C-alpha cells in the first residue's frame, strides 16, 4: 500500500503547477518555454549538428524513433471494505494509441516531419516512476547540417497509483514536473539521429 501512496504523492507533486521555472533548465541551448495561465511549459527544443552529405534523413528518423502504443493505468478507484477492512485495488487502464513515425517526407529527402515517443524513469521515495514523452519533430538536412525542432512536447506517467491518470499533458517547467528529465529524453533521441547522420 505504501508503494501506491508514494506513486500518488509523486503524481500530485508533478501536477502542482507553479510559475517557478526549474533551475535545471537554466542555460539550456535551443529551449523555448511558453506561458499558459501564468505557468511555464516546454514549447520547443531545437538541436543542430553536422551531417554527412550521403546520410539518409528519412532512414535515420524512422530507425531511431518509435511511436508505439502506451498502456496508462491507475488504482484511483481502490477502496477499503467497510465490513472486512481490506483494501480492494481497482482502477482504470487506458491504451494511448501510437501510429506511424513519419508524417511527411520531401521529394528530395531533405525535410521530414515525424512524431515519436520515448521513455524515462526515476525513483520517487522507494517507488520507481516511469513516464513517456511524446513529441512532434521536424528534421532538416541542409548545407551539411542536421536541424531538429521538437514541438508538441507532452508526457504521461504510466502508473499513477491512487491518483487518476490524466494521460498525456504538456510538460511543466517547474521542478515537480521533471522537465529536465523530459528534455534529456529528447536530447537522447536527437543524439541517436545525429549518430546515424554521420
């Protein structure tokens, strides 16, 4: 039971919006934030590097991005039996459908629009927390450079314990939302594409 309580507390902290921007985001090149109702969220992350003239942009995107279904669940409907005093675990499970990775490819192969998902995990108290970051990315290959622009950056916690699982939400820029971990996940994706392009 402690495990589920910790998960619920962890989600509660992540959901407490504040206009305080995490110091972990200070000085991050290529990051743009947006304001919604007085709170800051990740808006865009841009990444650039060298690219080999012979590299295949669409292949590198398709082979390094994934957009699989994600199972999201909670135990928010759990209850204690009035007569028995036993805890009965109940909740919801939802499948967040994925789809194709590449949405558009230019005729000359120099521009690709894609969508993807990538996971990260950490420990809150003694409980392992697993989240999925969802994003759109526009990739360009021009003048010997690779340019990546990540937008529509959202994340979902796979299991939220006693708190209702609200699915994919914009990534808050405050500490409780772990924006640095979401951003690090995008950087990992960008680095994989970069390696393929060189």
